[in-house]
């Protein structure tokens, strides 16, 4: 199996050298099924980047090859990553919405001589799985720890945590609990739900019974986050005064119209809000909205993809289009730029993105649309998850 892979890879490399004027980027994401809107946002971010910066780097045309992994499916992700490298001759792998999909493809990178640029998957440990992983999204450690500080500052003492039971959920729970307890707060109970959970009523009952003043929750953005927030409202937790605190995955802008006025006032911490006020974001929102066709569908995976393309363009520029994963990754260590989300930098040690984390409140804009309004900034946040793991 391994021998076959090496032989096929050699052929693929020869082919890609012969066609050096086109550089292929393989993008894996959910392009069909319940999470298709998240994948569509990957596509919108890529298209926005190419619309604003061109589809070539020097003489090299950059071609995107998409592969669909509709739900977290590590075996399918690894098989498609291998197919992209061996048969398509991609020089870069990118995308990866779900952590298990990124984890499964990371072991291929060194032998294939291919960097991986993660547009979303948010478990801290992914970057430790290969020296060729670079991430332009966020980690749930990075987005959840500031919420613990916000909770304490609001006078909340007792919290129950509820997370999806897989990498980013466990990281989110640990980040919140560790930070909240360091601030003097108490986590009275921690619930982990299977990723497939979509009936949240029993969970809402447990939250009520716990006597906590607030619930801190993480689920991966998609139909279930919308279901969770709806269930929180419909089961009377909001009316009972149990505060919902979460990273921004729970209030992605594309879900806000369906939540309506019942979402007003919800507090979340995140790296990006579509309403972020800057010239870079204005240009991004316009280009990504055009790519989507319906600007109301714009959400955070698009900014991870947009910045991911920036990193890939810099890698191509630095290597002159040659396939050299080490040189490509080395070239973006310490790379800093102004993203639509604010100032960012690739941490040279962790290869993860350093960025501002914003406290946002769901509000109604002057034009009647619902937005995540930034109300506080935690500047230049690295990934505390990796620091904690050391
Ligand atoms: C992940 O699987 O790492 C993931 C997916 C969706 C999110 C956050 C994290 O909103």
C-alpha cells in the first residue's frame, strides 16, 4: 500500500513539474448535506480572494480542486486527500471544516511534500500532528477562554457547560472551565453530548435543574447550533434568566434571521463578525457576498478561507511555484497582514493564527438586519490551548 503510494506520488510529481504553470490547491469541505452552507462559505472566501487579488501568482495560475466530505468522516477525508495528491497532483491541501477530517489527513503531508492550510477545524492539537500544518481560522480554546472572563465580569458565579463530545468541544469546555475557575467562578456540571444530538430538550431540563446562572455551550456551526439556540428559547431558559454564553459558532450571521428577535442580546466571543468595521472587511463582504449570490448567507468559514488563500499565495510566491512544503511553510512563519477580521499573524512556533477576539452582542442594525455587534476587544490572542498543552 505504502509502496504504491510512493510510486504513484513520483508520477504525480513529474506530472506537476511538467505543468508548473498551473498550481493546484485541493480543498476538502462539506459541499453537500446539512453543512453545505459552511462549505459554500469556503468557496465564497476563495472566490472573493481571487476576485480581489487575481487567480495567478507571478506566472503560476492557481486552480482549485474541490472534494466533498459532507459530515465529519476521517476515513473519507484521508482517502480524498490521498487522491488529490496522487491523482490530481495538488501542491497544497486546504479547507477542512471538521477536526477529525484534518487530523486524518495530516499524517500524509510529510511524505507527500504538501502543506495543509486549515480554513476552519479548531482543535488546538491539530497543528502538532505535522510540521506542515498552518491554520487561519481559530481554536475553541482561543474563542472560549475570553468568555470565562466576560462571565465573571458580569457577576456570574455558577455555570454549567454543554459541549459536543469531540475535539473542539472538549477544548472549549476545558478552556472555559480552567479560565472561569482561575477567575474564582464555579462550573457546577459539564455535559458532553454526542455530535449527532439534535433533540436538546432533555439537556435544557438538566441545565434548569443544575441551578446554574448561566450555560456555556459549544457545538460546531450548522443546523444543530441553530437547533440548540432555538431549544434554549423554546424551553424557557431565556425567560427563566439563565444566561446563554458561547463562542460565536452559536450565532453565525447566516442563522440570525431564523432566530429573529429572540436572539437579541446574546453574548458570544469570536474572531470575526460580518459587521466588523474596516475597509478590508467592507471589500471582503462585498466580494464574498457576490460569490455567494445571497449576502445573508455569509459566515465565518469564508474569512478562514480568504486568509488561507492569502497564506497559500505567499507560499507560492516564496517557492517560485516549486513543490517544497518545508520552504513554503517556513516562508509564512511570522507572516502578518490586515485581515477582514483585524490584524493577524501566523505564530512562527505554533503555525496558528494570532488575532483579536471580540465580545459581540446580537443586535439589530439600522437597516433591520441582525448582526453580531462588536462591543469589546481582547487584542492579539495566541492559542492558549497549545500553551496549556506544553
Ligand atoms: C471543528 O470540527 O473543529 C469545528 C467545526 C465547526 C465549528 C468549530 C469547530 O464551528
